[in-house]
C-alpha cells in the first residue's frame, strides 16, 4: 500500500518518496497538477485519489473508483456535498 500511495500521488504531481516506514514528502509551490490514479483494487487508494483531486488544478480520474463502495458507499456523494459552494 505504501507504494500505491507513492505512485498515485507522484502521478498527480506530488513530490513524495517511499521509505521503509512511510514517506518523505516535499512541499511544492503550486497545487498538484492532477491526472490519473489507479486504485489497484483498494478502496483507500481510490479515496486518496478523490481527495487529491480536490487539491489539484486539473482534477483526478480514478481507475477503480467503484472500490470505494467496499467501505464507504456514500463517499462520493458526501464529498460532493461538502465541496459544493
């Protein structure tokens, strides 16, 4: 899972590197670029991609977004409701 988080966040523009016990994350002077995150069949990685999309310039496409239903069937509806202005 550490590698899935690292790969997903790197794919959308984060400067993050895996370590044996976690990550090293370096701040960037701009918002995440956005792009695509592969959930790899993991509901937690799909939710990570959705939240990263909120912080990105271009949004994030999530491959395997349906896996969120494993633990949080209403996740996308709730996320949309708190981001509406």
